[in-house]
C-alpha cells in the first residue's frame, strides 16, 4: 500500500506489436522485471478503459524482449487493442530482492544527500545503461547524475526515504 492506503502498482513493461498471427505480442520490459514474463504469471494491462487482468500462457525471450501469448487472446485481433498499453503488477506481488538491491519504483522520490549532509535533490529517474544504472537527481533546476555503484553510495534507507552519497570529487558541485 502507498502512503494514501491505496494499492501500489508497478510498471513492468509495455505491450508492443503483434508477432505473427496467433496472438503473440512483443513485450518490452522495464528494469529488473524480466522474471515476470513466464507461463502462469499474472499482469494487469492498463487500457484506456481500465486495468484488465491477463495471464501469460506462453513466453519466450527475444533479444531484450519477450514474445508472449495471453490466455484468451490467441489471435492477432484479440491483442491489437492492447498494443502500446502498459503492463503493471501489484508491488506486493514482486519477489523480494537480495539485500542491497532495489526495484526502481522504490528509489523514485528518495531524498538524496551529499556526504557533508547537504540536500542534493530528489531521485526522479533511474536510467538503465549497459554497465550500471544511473540515478538522476534534480533540485532547483540542477541535475546530478549518480552512478548506481557501491563507490558512490553510502546507504539507502527506504523507511526514511533517503539516499546518502559518498564524497565523490567532481560529481557534486559545492
């Protein structure tokens, strides 16, 4: 639940173009959520008319994407209306990560502080790159890019909503 007592929904991907004529669609997944796209997994398709529950019946990996078939949607006509619709799951349904690892949605909105205690800004975006993620922190029109590596971060406290950075010369201007 979020702080307003509402269910927290987490984006895990987006329905792409149909793949063939038998209801297969390309799924573009986000962040650490590729484990969600296997037979039996349940997702919510966010359509213009609301959330629609969907169960994956077949799935296969395809170069940083998945090709899936949803139960009851085994034709191209049945999946066309879902093209470009986001896919979400309940936060509580995500598997726990090992200690020190976080889902992107858990990090968005953290207050970020420099080693000397100065407020740097809010973590607004997580960029997935080839080597490591990069945290985009913004405040008062200023943007700081923080590599998501142990050498840059002292600690993350989700309960307090904070991230504390190490003293990295040149990363943060005084």
